[in-house]
């Protein structure tokens, strides 16, 4: 089933010259030699990549965007929510992010660099801080015999340190939320394994919120003599941002003893005027080990003094006092070392942690102050870093037990290929590294939009939001909008299966915004017309830009008039029932029912000829908003019919017989019209316009059926699409969009002509969307096409993770050659829909409550 599985792994590890396999490194995951160089170098999609025909068609859009971009960047001095002129260049360096959910994130690259920072909520800073390193010192008989920075870099600064570790002797292995780096020390007969552990634990809403990670260093001495080994952790006070030199920052050592366990380390206070925080490097005190520190050193110049300090005796000077505040233009860093003895042919381990405490946050507009979720347990004073570090170092083994318990059944399933196991867990990085925020609900907050339950609205503070907080993640690190709903539709499977309370909380936020109206007029860049920011009784595109005021000002997206989208309302209804089906939360269903009825009434206005099918015009679905559609279409028409079917099912669950009969009548008429207008004998046409391209094969044409299957529907009284037609459509997609595209090894292209060439009528039609492909694969698996589904998804994984070098930054889209679009995107979390489909295979072991989102 695998596409050259051994070949692709061999390529990533081809430059590894050691035979060492490391300490406790698992078999499954993404593995790469630190000396590897990716041959394929892609460029981001930018305005200049638009085809001439599309450029001519959208010239007025381009002019309006340019004017808006200029005002945003040059006048307002803010970053555009989508920047078509300054897309992120591809850096093939990223690894598993550090930390729990919603407290900010720091990414450590696969070569060991601290290189991607999101401490200010939703705002990314891409900077490798070269002084942030681990260093090893080996001593024998009281003499240092080897001291090396564990980095392959040779920077122009810090020349007093020994750089240039040979990457051919090391490899990185990621199985999120853990990662391992194995360093064989040439000529020393010593192997180090650094295990990185973050508290990302399904169905855990406490530890999973903590902004902390642990580094466990396992030291294997394969010599016939003992060695004294020291590991030193250095960290700059800041993130490599220009404000690191603003002055007024200081470091201080600390020691915390609690419950018979002690930790020591250094606090790095970064007291900026907005969103101040404290970094903390710490180590756990263990018998026979010694912790030492250097409170402050300058990360500029040669930094020879620190290097010599460690080399002299494997320890640091350990001054007791705090450092003075930095002057403007200065930077300050700290160092922490742990020393231990490793007997001959034996093993020892040392443990470090990295924590960051930014308890209160404000977004770009500097409006409301929010408290992060972890403050429920650690307070809002900004003094929690020692306690966070102590807790992490004394509880990480329990985290790992929980992680093992969760991952083990999948990793031990011999029917699943190795690439899938890596993809399934590693794509979860985005739950943490998606600009994610998880905050407490303020005491005075009202999420209902002002409409109370007795009037068809919501409670001001629903229990699930009050108890579990508010959750938001970006559409993508480059597409800076929170909870973009048409994309969350795909990604939501990861949340509802693993952190269902967060999924439900997000739904309440969206539901509350439906009834809201923001009459502020603004220019829509696509058509040049003005319209309200938010129309009542319509699901918003997103809940806002982190550089503005999320939850207060929704719809940061201003390309189109968001009142026009047909699919957002439908995707709300589809998620409501799916979430109820997977959680059996009756209160949630009751609360959402009147909102579902409201948005469906809005949709029914588009059934202009009374045939039970809504019509589209222009760019009338949000997901494929660059691909023109006229009349009923396979995508929106299928979503509509699935939504009508779910309204029937919800009406039956809630004993609303009149509503059931109404939607049953609409469903029967709509099914007949859908088949008549769109079925061509093999698949559903893209749309019903009769245009020359209306019979293009759309890879996502069965999206409505996918959600029915994921919700336990699609058969008997709740069959919408005949099984034989669905299977025929999926076979057509597999034969054309998958196997006739790039040799069948890059996933499914969005649009394919029946003659077997990609549809190039729009920017989006000849792209592969990774998250859509995973959803398509899930649909195939639901229909018993397991081999086809796995092959389809595998093409994306191989392309992104093994050939393009986009690990831990999976893009929204790529073309067959040369171009990608929007790195680090939300939609690929839809791979968890594949797992749901696999769980529901006939003769598969019974799905447990935890598999489907019970808490």
C-alpha cells in the first residue's frame, strides 16, 4: 500500500553514517538525518503567479487589493491578514512545537534551533535565536575531553563556542507531541538522546493548557570507563525580536522545593509594555547530580567566558543575585547546566524544562484583556514560571503514560501503514502552533449576541464555555483569521475527537455570532461594493484578526460580501448534528436547534424555483471562492441536501414532527432535482450551468455525503445519495483527480477535466488541497474503498513531509510543480476524519467513548 515506503525513508536518512538508534526512540514517526538537504525547493504563490486570463478577469480586484494593502502596511503600519506581496519563503527547518494548547508556542526545528515564536497571540515571529542551544561537556579523570554545541550551525557570532557538530551523526524523530534527537558523539563512544515532551493530551483540559515543555536527556556511555557528563541549556531573554533590545529586562535564579521534589533554574523577565512575560529554564534535582547556572551573559561577541566556565569543571559559577536590568540596545541570556556521572557501559539521564508565563493577553487593538486558560490553575500575577516548571518536571512521566495509552492502539494496528501513523499524530501540531488561544470566559461576557433562549437564542454563558473557556485557532499562520469556519469544517474532526469540549465551545461562539449584526459598511475587494461587516442570521466567515479584536469584530475576511456564502450556514448545521452524534450532549443539541432553524431559513431563500435545491451564482461558496459556479452545484448542493437530512434527524431526536415533515418534503424534492441537474452517469458535474467546464470532476463533490457518514447517517430513511452513485463518483475522482494527476503520487487535484487534464480555469482548480484530500480519503474509507483512500492521502504526505520539506508547516495548497500556498494551515487536521472512518470499519473493534469524544 505504501508508495515506496522504504525508499522515501532511506532518502531522508541517507546521510546518516552512525549505527546508533538512540534510547527509547519509537519505530513510527517522521525521521530525518540532521545533514539532510531537500532537493525540491518550492516558492510561495504570489500575485505574479496568477495566470494572464485570471489576471485580466480580476484586474479590478488586484487594483483594490493593492490600494488596501498600501493603506494597511504604509499608513496603519499593520500586517495584512493575507499578504499577497510578502508571502513567507519556505524554510525547510521546522520540527514539533513546544508547549500545551493556547498558551503561546515556541517551535524547535529538526536541527535543534529555536526558530518560530508565537508568544503574542496569533502573531508569528520567524527568527532563529542562535544562542538558544544545548551543549555537552564530557570529562574524564577531572579533565574535559570533549565540549560541543549540539548544533550543525557555524554562526558569525559566539565564536568562542565550539560549533559545527557533524549532522551526519544525528537524526531527528517526531511523533507529536513528542520528538527525539539522537546525537552520536564522534570518537567518544557516547550517544545522547534528547526527548522533547509537551503536555498535549486528549480529553485533558488542565495539563494540556500549560505553556511548558520538558527535555529529557538520556546519556549512553559505551566506554569501559566512567564519564562525568554535563548538559548546558542556554536561552536568550526574548524571541529574537527587535524589542529584545528595548532595555529593562533582567534574569534571576530560583529554587523551588515542593512535595519532596526540588527544581532550580533561571527566570528571564521580559517586561514589555504589552503582553509582558517570563521565560524559565529549569532542571530537576536528582541524587548524584549537580545543577549550576549563569544568571546573565551577553549573547553577543565571542562569549568565551561562559564556554571556559563550563569547560573548567563541567559546572557554571552560579551567582546568587539577580542581574541588573538591561540598557537600551543590550540583550541578556542565561545558562543552566546539569552534571552527572555515567558509569562504564551504562546510562544516566538529566531533565530540563522550558516554561513561559504570559498570563494576560490583549490583541492588536489593545482592547479587552483576556486571561489564558492555564491561569485557572496558576493565577494571573505573572509569577507562575517556577511552579509550572516544577509541575512539568515532576509530572511529565504521567503525561507520557497518557500519550502512550492514546497512541498505542493506532501504532500497534498492523493494518495501518507507517506513513499514516506519522501523518495522523504529527499533523496535530497545528492545534498548538496555529496561533492558538485558549482563554477564560470573562465574568461579564455575553456570547449570545443579545438573544436569550426564550427568544430562540443562547444562554449568555453556556456551561461548556464557562467551564472550559474560549478557543480559537488561525486559518493559517499566513492567513491570519481566527476560526475561519469553512476551513474549520474540515479541521474540526481533530477537536471533536480529541478535545470535544473545545469543539463545542467554539460552536457556541459561532452560534452566538449568527444573530449579531454589524452595520458598519466596508469595501468588498472582489466586487468593489460596500456591504455590512456582519449580516444577521448568517454564520460569520471568521471571528476576527488577532491584530484587531477577535470575538468582538468578526469577519476579518473582506474579499467578498460574507452575506453571500451558502456553505457557511450549511456547515454549521452539519457540525451541530455530527458533534451531537459523537458526544451525545443533549443540552448542546437543544441549544443549537433554534440557531440551526434560523440559518436554514436563510438558506431556503435561495431555493428560488421551489425544487428543494438552493442555487449559486458568482463565487457563492466560501471554500472554493476563486472558482466560479452557476446554478446548483455538486459541492454546495450536496452540503445543502446533507444539511436538510440532518434537520430531519435532529427534528426526530427532539420530537419536532412538523419540522421533520417540512424538511422531509424539501429533501425528497431536492434529491430528485440534484440527480436530474448534476448526475451525468459517472459522477456529479461541478455545476449545472451547461458551460464548457461545468462537467469538470471536482475532488470534493461528495463532501455532504462524507459528513452524513461521519454522523452515522446515509442509509435507509436517511439516505440522500444512492450508494452506487457515490461509489461511482469516488471511483471517477480516484481514476482522474488522483491517478491521472502527477502519476498518482501527489493526492487529488481539485478539478480535473473528463479527458484527464487538470481544470485550469481558476487559481484553485488546479491545486491540491491537503485537508480536502484527507477528507476525500475518509469518504472513500467510509464506502469501503480503503486502499484507494489510503493511496490518495499518502500522496499528500509523501509530497509535503518527504519531498517538499514542509514538515510541521503543511500548506493549504500546492500545484504539481513549483508553487505552494499558505504554509502552516488549519485544514490538514481533517486527517482525523480518516481515523474516525477507520474506527467505523466493519469488523473493526468497537469504538470506545474516548475515540468519539466522550469526556
